[in-house]
């Protein structure tokens, strides 16, 4: 069961602000216009380890209380269940992932023993299991992970619960499940219709905008200044548990990377940007494939960038990045939309449409109801028996695949489009999975999609209608 525990939305400091626990965060730890208060998790991890060494030598109860207060503060302000990990700092906009658990584990586990709260114990089990594949490496990363991990594991082993090896296997399998992605695509957020989750700036301002777009309702906008950075922005990597991290590409398979880019402003003399897919193994980045560069003679126009590349046999993970192609100072305003990463043999439209029907938008009948498991990536789901209907506006005539995120075994529902049956929704396991129910030609305009005759055991998430025929890996 995934923990969703948080003590309070805005906790009071647990020990004196003179110790720096709840001070205003500097730029780098918080880049928000109005700075958040708190601290960096790794710094508190080092502090807790030092306090624990002092406590072991003196048995001073004030040291034990301080460790417990810091542990509570970290969980209050930094725990992020969507990625089974912690934010880098108390700023909710800072990056989140499970890797920092290694340097914080000793203090958090010691504090958890004293708080005697099962939900906190579950948080630590989740984060440690999600981070397991990120432990080690070389150089600074290795030292960061291992400097206090032995002591941390000793404290963690004292917490009640089932054997960690069993729990680890369960979490690792869950992390690899394609159903964690909010779309049945190899790029978890290819069109920015909902948000820009999974994409991280190297500096400057990066936002979702509806003022400029290649297709659909929105695009990603980046503007500002950079120096000494070879990327404007990139997708997430080295997180261990973020569902937007690309960890599923097949070795020795040829993929095509495409996107649509528009550059409105660029410093004179700055090279044209290009998009890159980076190949990585357990030691870090080891090359990649780069698209053609944007044609600066046609500034202000949407241009398609593309490249084919074969994933190396040693590849364990990937990220996408928009290259600056310069280490010099760069000032720019540019827009990205309709990113695709699919097998070369699969047909993908130039502008992928991903039309979502979320469970909250469905018209329910005959007993169908909403339920919640309190767990990401979709906390609410549909439960049978009964039926659910969505109205989807198709932008243009063409071929479309219809996907449903579902859990259950056997026939879960019948898919009807405008009242006509077009396919059966079949489940093969009790766990969540993306299931492609039908591929059919649709005319432009509104269509009614109904999942009818829901079985009593059916659990259904969002429905997606897309002209991108590439399947999830």
C-alpha cells in the first residue's frame, strides 16, 4: 500500500530557527519569486548523522529530541509520494526523488522509531526501495550515497515490518510498470496539454503557455539567459522513482526522435538549438543522438526536428534535452511542442494528438462509481458494474487508437463509439496496465465513447484517444 502521509501543510519549526531548520531558502535551493522557508534535505541528513553520533556517545535526550524533530520536519515539508521520494529542499518546486534517502536514512529511521508511526515507517520503506538502483556509482555520487548508509540501514532494520527483500522486489516491479505513465507514450509528457511535469530547466523561466502552440491547446515556453550550460532544459533522470523518467527503451532497437520547435528570440551569434536523446548506464551519460538544428533563417516559424538512432545494448535510462550548443552566454525565447520517441517501424503523425478522458469527467450510469486508492499516478478510478461515457472532440479525420488504463482480469468492459461496439477491454492481471482496445477511423468533431457492461471487478483510469500508433514499451 502506498503511503500518502503528511503531517501538516505548513509545519511549525521543530527546533530553533537559530539552527537554520526553518530559515528562508536561498536561490538555488528555492528559485520562486517569493522564497519558501526550510532547508536542504542533504544538509539536514548530515546534521542528523552528527547528532546521532553525539547521542551514541552521551545519551543526551535533547539530541534524540532534535533528531526526531528534524525527521518530522523533513517528512512534513519534503516527502513527495508521486515519486516515492523527497524534494531536494523544503521548496515544493525543487526536484524530487528517492536518491537523498541514503544520506538522511539514519536520522529518519531513528526518528521513526521514536515516533512509532506506521505511515512514517512505510514512507521510509518506499523511498529506500525506490532508491535502491541509484545507490553506488562512482565519485561524488558514490560518496553521497554511501557515506552514512551503513548506519542508516542499521537503524532502518530496527523498524517493524515485513522483510525488506520482499518489499524491494514488489516496489521495483511497480516502478517498471508502464501504467505509472499518465499517457501510453514513450515520452511521458509529449504535448504539455495538462502541465510541463517531467521537464526541468537549467535556468531561465520555463512555463506552460496557451498563447503559442503547434497543435492542441498549449506548448512549453522557455525564455531567459544562460551561461555555461549546454542545455536549455531536459527531462528528468537519476530519480529512481519518478514516472516521467525514461527507463523503458529497448536496447538495439532503432527509435525516431521528433519534435516541433519555434525560436522567437536568440542572441546574435548563438548556435541554433537541437533536441537530443541521451544514452545512459549506471555510471552516467555515454553519448546520444541529436536532431537536425533549427533553421535560424526562419525564426518565428514552427519547424520539425528529427533524428534516428539505435539504443545501445548497455543502455539503462535516457533523457531528452534541448541543446544550447554553446557554453557562452545565451538569451532566448523558444517554444517546444509535440515531442515523439517511437520505433522507426511504427507510424506516428507529425503532430500527435493525445485526447484525455479522465474519470472525473465521465457520465456514470447503472451503478458505476468513483473510488480512490490514495496512490499516484491516478488516485481516483472508476469501479464497476455499470457504464461510463465521455464526449471526445476529434480535431481532424484519421486513424486513432483508443487506450484505457485498467486493472482486473478477463473481460472488463465493452467499448462503444457513438453507440456501436468496437472492441472488448480485456484485463490480464490485477495490476494496472495500459490496454489498447481498438484502432479505428474517426471523423472530425464530437464522439461519444462508452465503456459499457463494466464487470464488478473492473477498475478503470483515464481513457486516451490518439493518432500516435506507437505502443508503450
